[in-house]
């Protein structure tokens, strides 16, 4: 594909671009779902195309096409330069890129089993088996399952000499059981809500998840919620399971540390951030126990934010975001690194596909586990009165990422160190920094899971991206619980 | 742009490649461009061209779909083979219907007992405007330059977008159905930022001539200026005035539930409630693809022509929409007596899918005595004016409790006047409660936001809107 990219680079240079990069991407996906005993949808898709990103007259231009013929590729490159010149009509200063060594590299997501080699029959049989288990429980009125496989192959070539070929695999699976009765709909999901668990792995993830083995329990919990008491309201200690905590990290740490948000580039859509530049290395973000990293490296695990190089050719890195409670780092790019005094990008620029402009995206934003051995059951045993909440049901946060409210699918009231009773409709809310400063216990590595969020939306036109979030169950003191249901 | 004739040729090539009992091919795509600005600078500026072919095959009640954006022989062979191999391993679906032919799609076949024939093609205004399709990067940049000029005049910072698109949507099937839709769309969204405040406006239209960037910019700037130094007032129940974009973004969360499949799945908040008076007497809502302020294709994912559907009349939930197979299932189901009129309405998603159907051309009826937002403010002793809502999510699905934030221009109203900007609130509010407490409305307008699809909605004055917390700005 390098010769195709070179057609574009040559035209961009000829038309006066001071920098250009080309991404050629081939995406394949398979989506299988079932609903109430039947296959809901079965689809394969492929999308192939190329894009050219240029700087001309000190401003950005970007053009993309599904046509890889020489004439179309050259026309697309020419269009990108025209667009950049139009951008230059409204600029305050020229774009400057932090230096980056151009490399030639090849990388593929480590995987044991290519998910596309597993037969569709085997996959449908698995989903229907889960479905059958869910609906075997009296009171389940709707059962939904899903399996998703993705393969993205990308060639990145730049005018600085980079030539990087990466192939990423991701796999996702999950299910949900709904119980409608009276005037109430209750729901339980496994292993997580809104699509289950996703990682950059092969089919081995599906085997690890033990989907069918957990289905009966999940369905029974959905039905049992109808007989559970409403979650108590007030200021309470809460313990969050690792999946809910993963989303809490995503919303109240991952988004506010995006440097493009901080600099106002997302003000019209996703919003800005309370983490203004003066807060770097001065803000007490959380308690001493809070250590968060943005880690795209393979050694962090197979998260949806794991890669060898980002989409402007910068190697995946580990950036300390919160260190012993102190705010220490942003997610940056070659264009934005200088604004925080860095002379190199943090390597976080990614695009949804060939037809989208790369932008700063979360990699794997993870809360590191506690150093001392601590299991979830030990944490519950050490809690006098509180609520243990599992599996996200709703999430919302303001456009500077201060005020948030989360609802969970199921809760357990803890009294004197024991799960005293199941409670329904648990929710909690707070202000980001106050919340993270209230953390007083994190379970240890054995309880730590690297969750995948496959549906993070950002940008105009909006792009959907997968991000990773490692977390272990943690306890937060004196949190506002239940205001979601007050007075509504 | 792909033409209908070119698509017809591709369809014929696909038919020759396929061994299936039935074949359906969807086409979509076009050209899209977007100029994005922030900090009074164009910082992103993109254009793309892409067309997609999506093939559904059927073998004895088994169906599946494959999609590609390549139209060469090898790619078409792959997409047909992928669809067929996926379909062949399915279990037969007893609910799968034969594909519709053109007579059925046009409403010439089957029962029509509810008096809502498909909207005739010649009554739908053209939604393709050559001038919009021809918008250049230079024209967008010049428009952005004017918006930035407004920001600089008011000592504010501008962020936003100006996009333009030309798109096609087409369907062909082996029973002779074919339909085609072309459309353009231009959109401008502006946020003006001050030191401690912001203001926002957004508009779109198939015809860019309907957009007025300077007025949008000036209104955004006015909101940013007037909401500076925001005061904190306590959370609680307030009379609120939601501007049309705020109405759109919150009510949009209920229209997934106006679906026959939602009733069958018992996931809709209308389960057992069709025919009930759920909202106030002044709430009347229909789905109307032909409304002059609407946009979008006049046919659904199977090629069925859309019908006008009265969803709510004077607060009573009258109907939900149906795809063909959903209507057939509903007629046989235990819910049929509580499902309203059962008829395929031309609102189905492309098959196969789990969600069935949804109304996408929502039009709220205007009130008997429409008031301007200014008149509504003048009639309000104490309340909160909301420009925009943000990050709305469902808290409780059956009472339709939603949470979210106000954003980009929230004001305290006292004694019929805007007094000051206030810190933004979090709300937790039931849509049923909200639409039962509407005290006044403006004329409906075409509105667009970020949380829901475009609709024709009024501004609303609502009593006892439930703000549960305030944030820090």
C-alpha cells in the first residue's frame, strides 16, 4: 500500500503542503445478536478507504475517499491541500508539530484465535444457549445477547518518512435479561451492560468470559430486583464494582484530561474541562491512594486502548495521570504537546476509521490496584454501613466534567460487614474531585479487570472509539446516594 | 454521487451473483464536508466521499446482511457470498415475510383500515438543493470568518461547525421494488465563550439558504454575555422555559418506545398504556415525513413508503409505528388488544434487526394560542430559561425518568424578565410528568440538538421541573 500512499504524498508536496500523512485502512466486522430465542441480526461488513491529512499555509486540511485508484487518491490529496488553504483564512497562528522520529514498523494485536475463523454456527449456538438459560428463569420477558468481532488493518505513511503497518483485533460479548412486571422494568447484564466486555484480543476472550455459566444467576437477579427494596437515600459509603468504576474513570478522569478539550477545541460539542492548565501538578485530584495512568502499551494488558503506534505515528506510551492523588498528566498529541511544556506527544491521536480525522482519545485510563492484599469480600467485611453497586445502568456528567450521576443495575446494602439485602435502583452523584478524594480503599490486583468501553463518542463529525479502563472494586466515603429518584 | 441508474446496474450484477431465494440491496452514502472552529480558528476541516452497498439475502426463511464500500466484481462477489453464508446457517425465522413488491410498498396492497395511506411521493418537497451540494471549503471558511467577527466584536471566543452534505439512499429488491432518495443538508452550530459563561445556537436545513450564521452568532453571543457572572440558586422544582432545542433533546428519548416491537418486547413505557391519557390535553404529536420542515427519506428499511401516523392526540397515546413483520406478529400476539391500530406504517429499520421500527419525523402540533419565547418569559413570575440540555440518559425506563444537565445559557427569570445567568443544574425528571405540566408553547420550529434527531417542536413552559443538583459553573 505504500505506493498508494506515495501518490498522495507526492501530490500534497507538489501543491505546497509542509506536512502530510496518509492512512489506508481496511476494516472488517462481524456482529451477531439474538433476542428471545431467535437470531436478531447477523451481519458482516467491510470498509476500505484512504485519507490524507496535510498542513498547508500553517493550517490543517483533511480529505478521504473510498476510491483507491491513482486518480482518486491524487484528487483526494489535492482536495486536502485546498481545504487546508481555506482553513488558513481563519487562523490565529500556524500549526506546529512536536518532533517525532519517523519509523518503519509492523505490529499486530497479540491473539490466540482469529475470531473470524470461528464458525458462525458455533457462535450462534453459544448465544442461543445463553438465551435459553436466561429465559429459563420465570419472569424474564426479554433476553438479548451479542458477539462482535473487529479487524482493522492500517498503513500509515508520512512525509517525514514513517511507514507503519498495524493490524488490530477486538472482540466483544455480553447479554442482558429484562423483567417487566407491574409498572417496572428491571434489567441485569453480564459481564457488563451496553455490549458486555470488550478487549483487543481474539476469540479466547469469549472462552474466558464464561458466558453461559453466569446466565442463570443474572436472570434470577433481574427477577429478584422486583421484590427488592428501593436503595436507601442519603450520604452513604459506597463500594463500586470494577465495571462501574471503569465507567466512572472514563467519565470523570478520562475525558477531562483530554488536552484538546482543555484547550477549547471541543467546546461546541463534547465541552471543555475543569482541568485548566494551571491545575497540572497542583491539583489534589484524589486521595493518596489514587494512582491513574494512561497506558497504551502492550504490557498494560489487552485493552481497547492498546496499540503500538497512534494514528500520527507516535509510539504507545504510559503517562502518569494521577500520582498519589496529585494531578500529573494530560492526554496529548503532536499539535498540543507544547501547551503543557512537553517536547513530545503522549501518543493518543486515533481515528474511528479511514474517513475520520485522528483526534485525542483515551488509551487505557486505569486506576492502579491497591498495594495491600484486599479482596472484594474483605472490603465488604470492613464496611460498617454502605451500598455495594454493580453494573452501570445510566451515566451523565456535565460539560466541564464536574457534576456526575450514575445509576447501577443492582445494589446490596451492607450492614456490619455483611450484604444485608438486595436493593433496586441504586444511584449516586457528586463532584469529580470531591468524589476521588473520598476514596479510602482499593482492592488488590486479583480483583483488577481491564474493561473495554467500545462506544465512546467525541468529535464533529462524531467518532466512536474503544477505550480501556482497568479498575478494582473500591470504596468511597460519604457519597450522595439516591437523588436520581428524589421528587421525579 | 451514485445515481439510481448506476445503482440499478450494480443491483443487476448482484442478482446474477446470488443464488438466494430473494435479494435486497440498500445503497447509501455521498459527500460530506465539515469545517470546525475553536478559539476563533479553523482547527479541523474535513471532507469525505463514500458509498456503501448492503446486501440481504433470504433462503427459506433465513436471512442475513453483508456490507461493503467497494463496487468492483471481487467485492460484490464477496458481499453476496458473505450474506449468503451467514443466512444459510441461521434457523428459519417463522416471522420473516417475503420482501415487499412495489405495489405493497406504495400501499396498494393490504388493509388500510386506519385512513392513513402512504404519503404520495409528489407531495413531499424536494430535499436536494444544488447550491447546498456545491458549498466549497472557501465558502465555509468565509462564513466562519463572519462568525469569528461576531465573537471578536463582543470580546468572546467562538467554537462550532459549518457542515454540508449531499447524500443518497436507495433500495432495490428481487420482487421488483426500487426507490431512491437524494438530499442535501447544511448545518451550523455555534458556541460563544466568555470568561465564565457561554451561549449556543444550532440550525440545519436541506437548503443552506435557510441558515443565517450572523443571527445564530449574535444570539449565541448575547446568551454568553447575559449569562456571565452566573449566580448559584438552590436546586428544586422550578417553572422552566425550554427553548426548542432543549425540548427536542429531552423528548427524543421517548420515541424509541413508539414502536410495535417495543410493546412486544415489553421494553416500551407505552406497554399497556396505548389509549391512555398519559400527557396534558395540549400535547399532540404525529410522525409526518412530508412536513415542510422535515427531512429524510420517504421509505423505510424494506422500501415501504412512510405513512403519517398520529402518535398522541390531546394527551392520549393513540398509536405506535410498525414494520411489516412487527405488525404481523402483533396481530397474533397477546398484546394485540392493547397495541392500538396495527398496520405496517413504513417505519421499519433495515432487516435483520432487533429494534423493529421507530418514528423519525416527529412533529408537535402548535398550541391554540402560540406565544413567542419572549412572551412566555414575560408571563413568568419566577422560573428558569434553558437554552440547551446535555448528556441526557434514562434513569428509569417505565416512568421515563431522565437525567441530564443544562448548558450554554441558563437564566433566572423573575417578574417576567431575565434577571441573570445561573449555574447549571442537573435534572431528574419524568417525561410523563413533564408533558403533563406544559403551561405554554411557541409555534413549533425545526430544531436540532446533540442528543436526539431533528424534529419540529415548540418551546415549552413547564411547571415543577425537577432540578436535583447544581454544578460549579
